[in-house]
C-alpha cells in the first residue's frame, strides 16, 4: 500500500510509515523502539544510504487463494548483504 512507502521521511510520523526506513533501522539497530524514530535517527547518513537501497514490490495473491484475510496486510522482507548473507522476516497486520 502506498501509505506505507514513504521513501523520504523527515518526521517521526513519516518514519513510522516508511518501509525503507523501518528496514534500514532494523538492519542498523535491531528491533526498533520509540527512539528509533527520532528525527536525528531518521536523518543519519547510514540510514539514508540503506533507505536508498530498499526496494518494495507488490505481489498479487495467488489465483484461488483464500479471501478470508481480505484487508489483512502481509509483508515479507528479504535483506541481502554484500557478502551474500540473507535475512528474511514476515508480518501480518
């Protein structure tokens, strides 16, 4: 959903709705907390550099998939390191 893809957050609120920032802060700091969304944390160079490398892809449900979860946001995240390492996570809201 476009509401969750704020590519250039500059405020705490925008940061909470930015998949690129959330991915970047998780990579840099582990599990985010309230302080993760301070303006200084959002603006730090390392987070900005990682945010530019985050790509989002919308995938349609498979044909014939159950519609029981209509309105449910499901995210799958893959982070690939330059050394070939990979981290995967998913969530359902």
